[in-house]
C-alpha cells in the first residue's frame, strides 16, 4: 500500500502539469481558431511529436500561470519558461536488496511577470532536493522510498559570489508533509581554472523537524574538455541525531559534442553508533546524446564495497534514459 502511495505521489506533479496544459490548450482553442498548417510540412515521427506536444503543454502552463498571477507593476520583456527532465533508471547491484528500477523527474518554471525571483519547482525526490544531497552527485541511484514534491522557490539575494534562496513545498498524499528550506551558496574562484563552492542548507519538515546540511566542492578545469571535482557532504537531522556523510572524487571528459565519459569513486557513512563507512564505490560512466538533442543514454558499470556484504567486492551497473522537455 505504501509503494502504491509513493508511486501516486511521484506522478501527481507531472499529471497536474499535463492536465493544466490540456485545459489551457482547450481554452485557447475556444478563444481563437488554430493557426493554418505550414504547406508541405513533413509529418513528425511519433516520438518527436510526443516530445513537442509535452514541451508545448508545459510552456502553455507556465505562460498561463505567469499571466494569471502577473503583477501589473512589473515590466519585463522576458517570457515564462518551463522545463522537465525525466530519467528512466535501471540499477543492478550484487549488494542484497539494492536492485531497483523506476522513474525520476525534476523540473520547474520561471514566472517573470509575477516575480523574476520566483520559481515553481517539482521533483520526484523531495528528501534529496531538500537536504542538498542531490547536488553532491551521490543520490542518482536511489529511487526506492522516495517521495515527490511541488513547491515554490524564491531568490532572496544574488551577489557576485553568493546566492541565498528560500523555498517551500508539499509532499505526500492526502495529508501532505510541509517542507521549508533556506539555502546559501558561496562561490570562490581561486584561479582561472579552479573554483570552490560552499552550500549551506537549513531545512524543516512538519513530520521530522529541522535539520542542517553542508556541501563543499572543489573544481579544477584541467582543459576545456576535462573536469576534476571533489565533493564532501554532511547532513544532520533533528529526529535521527546522526550525521550522514559522503565524499567523492569525479573525473569527467567530453569526447565530442555527443559523447562524454566519467570516473567517480567515493565513500559514505554515519557517525553513530560508531563511525561506520556504509559503502565505498568506483563507477565508470558513459553518456551519449542519442538521435535527438533532447534524448540521452547513460551506462555506468562499477564496483561496490558495502557493509552488509562485509565489504566484499560486488558488481553494479546502471542504465539510464533521460528525456528533456524544454525550449
């Protein structure tokens, strides 16, 4: 029953957006006739036609929301825009009970006529988005037991080296959980090719109380096609009173305009009851742009050392298909 509830929550945001898009499209048809088709326009394949349709519906929803809540005092030439990334993920691991497959999504919409600093946010993993763990690059293989959320983010302050944003969201079913987040990002360029980022997040949720997390990452652009990145992440929750942490080193290289490879290795653990490393890993990723600018394929084989397997070497592999809906 809980799995069915989580599945319903994950798709509720997407269904809401698509339903609004259809409603908006019907309203447009009632007010004005459709534009004439271009002469000799070629028929699009079903997959192109589907991608264009969903992108248009998302854009229509963003424009409708921006116009409906528009502030007449705001004068801007910018237009509302929407985006959505959907990731179909299959993950196999020799670690017991670690296999899973599912769908992740993340997106949002800018509403410049309502407020240039306001953004509509949707995600299938409310927990990682709230704590900032998704920014650490270690949450992409975790799909089970995640909940979706819909919310609003507001950019309070933006300076040359720092940004401060607050957000509020709802996640869950008939009795949704309320979440609030305040996040500050400080960027420090050291040289022309090295930069560090310090991300501090304070969050609160109605069911589990407050928490705080910190993410430090250091980047070195060795050449225009090569990136090195080190990340260190820690999160403390009021309910668990445990610090869970992760550390990872990543090397990524762009081979051409369609292909890229990466190698990442890291560890993660907790500080209580004893300072324990739960897992270590090394993974080799290949990413390719397939056929269309909006479609990507990823394959990431690797090795894992997990505490439940007494740190024996276990193989892992992830297959991902990512679809972008944006203009």
